[in-house]
C-alpha cells in the first residue's frame, strides 16, 4: 500500500528529529516550515535527508529537482509522494 501525503509528512518530521537530530520537536513543526531556516537543516543534513528518502521510499532522488522542490516540509512530502506513486505506477 502506498503512503498518503499525511503519512509521508509525519514520517519526514520523524526522520528530521530521530535521524537528523534537528532541535525543533516534531509536534512544533508546521508543514510550511522551511527545512533550512525554520528547521535548521544544513547542507549536510539535506544530503542525509535525500539518502534516507531514497532508502526508505525506494526511488532515486534527482539532485537538481530535489534542491528546487525540497524547500519546506510540505513541498518535500509532495515531492516524495509524487515519486513514490510514479515509481509504482
């Protein structure tokens, strides 16, 4: 079964806290939060996030696309959702 956008969003917040050790608690994160300015994810953290997404969701992230689209929690969840559904169709 493919994950919903809500499930992906929840999972992304969990990854940010548990795997990437951001200091913002997941329950305080808003979907509109910027990964860099609001969440505090640096460039190394963004690379690690891409790696975790690839492993967890089973698709290759296009780095140029990702840097353009993965700006907020919501846009990252949308990107993952689109690619998960495209890979399985």
